[in-house]
């Protein structure tokens, strides 16, 4: 993939998906692996993931399920605390296992896309102040180097950080996630600047170890609009949400990103409020069609965000996450079709989209919501630890088959 977007209409245009388009699913170590409570900060939190989906032991089985969808890519993450459970202590066997996972993906024709940090921190890093301590950047660099030493040869695609400002928001403003601080604006900013440096450090290390690697962050960018287009307060909020959110993070790190990793979930209409504890914002969704988590389903927003990213960054985009909490699986098939249509529409308007990774392969641990929300193409019976196929699998499989034949 060229870091700089080049328009080759022999490969795309007219809404066509490029031949080597990445069709895949995404998971995250803490949410599926199981056994991470021992070394990760979430292990001391409530709720916690416990055995999760036992992906750590059963990854071959899950990768078979991914392959059965007709996908050609798989996004997974490495649990930093598992690999580096204490200062200067390295669990190389764990890294070997991650390498085996990548090999098992390749064996099935799935391009491995590795995320280095997806929300959880080793307990010992957390005890030192986590990302608000500048030392975390150095330790992250050490962890990235060790990881590259074992896994580097097997993966070309790397996502350094997943949704950094979503994590900052929950960890330092709402307190819903570890470290559980509320309205800690100063630490929010300090940790944000350390995360920017962590990305840059990791980017340089990955490029050095593997010059042909393709590296970025996964940014959560929803489609936000002012509730009242004429209202200066509403318009200001949209700007501020962008700049303090993952979009602003991307702006700061764009020179160190080969592509844009986009996680798109929903839509917000935002209205000015005088409550500073709510960031002066109220969301005014009309809640026409929502997910089980109340998130408004708004596929055309994905198209709009893609066109906007193309205008602002001029880089290829991989949709690194997109999905819906839908236990009954009544809305997911249409959700998938409509979001992929929106991508197709954005491509026909010139956006350079190179992949779509659905969140998620299988139901998993949904952070502060525990195991309630069901994001999986495959459902999960946690008591029997048994995944089962949902109707959405067929919808996704058919779509991939149809679109990759174009
Ligand atoms: C995160 C995932 C999460 C998903 C659904 C994304 O923000 O990267 O970890 O499960 O959204 O909430």
C-alpha cells in the first residue's frame, strides 16, 4: 500500500472495490482471549473479562470461523501485560503464541493485522500512572521492540493504538474505565501527549524492523452534526469534539501514518448546553433506529466520514471496525449491507478505501457493559463456551462473494 494516495482508476472508481480489498473481522485480546486478569489493569476492575471466549486456547477454531465467512484479513491485538507482566520481565512464550496465531491466519489466507495496544495496560505500568506518566512511552517502545523481534516477520499491517481518545475519555473524564478518574482534564492532556509520542515511537520502530510495513492508529470517528446548523454553540462543539477526539489525534500523527484506520459506529446530533461537566454538550438523537446500546444506526455517516478523511488526509483508509450490538440479529444483516453500500458510494466519490473489518467475529467482553451487548457475527454461549453462527454470517459471506467478483 502506498502511503500517499494514488488514484488508479484501473483498480477502482465507479464504486468498485479494489481487487486486493481487505475483507475481515476484528477482535481485541482482552475482550476475547481470557486469562488476562492476572496482569492487566482491567483485572482489578469491575466487570472483568475472566475467561472471555477462551480465544487464547482455541484460536484455531475461531480462525476457521473467520475463514468460513470468506474473509481474507483478521485484526487481533497483543496483550501488553501478558507479554511484559512486570518491569523487565518478558514472556517470550506468549509472543511465540502470538506468532503462531499470525501463522495460523496466513495458513487460512487471512492477512494478519496486529494491534499493539487496545485499551488495557500492564498492572505495573498502571501503578506508575499509566499513560499519564512519560515513562510509559519508553516502556511501550521496549514492548514494541520485543514484539517485533518475534512477530515482526509475520505481519505487515500494524495498528499501534486503538482509539486513544475514547480510552482517555473513559479513563480520565467519565471514570468508567481504569484508571477510573473523573474530570481529570490535566492528566487527560498529559496522557494524550504521551500517547502521541508512543505512536510515533512505535511507528519508527516498526518501520526500522520492517520497511515494507503498513502502520497507523485506529481512530474512532463518528458522524457528528450540529443539532441546529445556525447555532454557533452547536457548531463550536462539533469543532471541539473533533479536535479533542481521535480526529485531532490523527491530525497530530498523520505524518506517521501510512493509512487511516477508521472505527465507525454511529451518529450524533450535538447541542450546546451550559453544563461544563457534560463538555457543554447534549446529544439530541432522534433515535430512529438504534442498536441494543442505543447507538443511532446511520450508514450514510460512514460515507460522509470517508469522503471527509479523504479530503483532509489524502491517505488510503481501512475501516478497522464497524458493527452493532444486536442480540436478536434482526438488524445486523441490513446494517452490514447498508454500511458497505456507503463505502461503495464513498469509493465512487473518490475515497481510497482499502478494507472493511467487521466488529466483531464473535460476541465478546464489552468493557463497562460486561458480556451483555452482543457484537458478534457469531453468537456465543458463554456457559458452554460455544460459538454459533448467526444469520449475519450469511449476509456478510454473500456480500463478500458478490463484491470480490466485480
Ligand atoms: C472498541 C472495541 C469495542 C467496540 C464496541 C470500539 O470502540 O475498539 O473494543 O468493543 O468499539 O463498543
